[in-house]
C-alpha cells in the first residue's frame, strides 16, 4: 500500500510544512501505542480494556491524520475505530474476524506515512 501525503494542505507554507513533518515523526509513537493496545485485545487479557484503548487511539489518529493530509491513513484508522467499537457494543459482532486484518492494514499505512519524511 502506498500512502500518499496530500501536500496541498501546506500550500508551500514552511511553518505548516514543519508541523506536518513533526506529525510524521510522531507516527512511530502512535504506532507503538496502538500495538500495545492491540496486544491487550488478546482473549487471555482484559479484552474490553484493550478494545477501548485501541478504539480511542484509532479515533484520535483518524482525526489527526486527515488534518495533516493523510486521508488514507485517517480512513484506515476510522475502520479500526469502528470495528473495535462495534465489538465492544456486541461481542458477537461479525466484524470481529476482520479486526486483525484491519489493524495490520493500519500498521502498514502508518509505516507508509512514516516513509514520507
């Protein structure tokens, strides 16, 4: 997956460009937090707490990614947020089997965005 940074946001403004670069640099920490929450979603742990944390982190990432021009990353984060939230609301929700795939796709999207330094 090639993550495309929508650079029209910056309008060639060096200050906005610097903010965007800082955001890209912060994606490693965001990924690490998501990985930790994802590990907490295992059946042998407090699955609901892991899902709540995963949904919250993905929700924040969905909002910030679009603000910095990473539309596809934002979309993928929204997918993870939606599925994790649905699983919390209904443990038998059929999206449960898709969460692992969506989380892996989100990690790939973050890695792709990080490569655009």
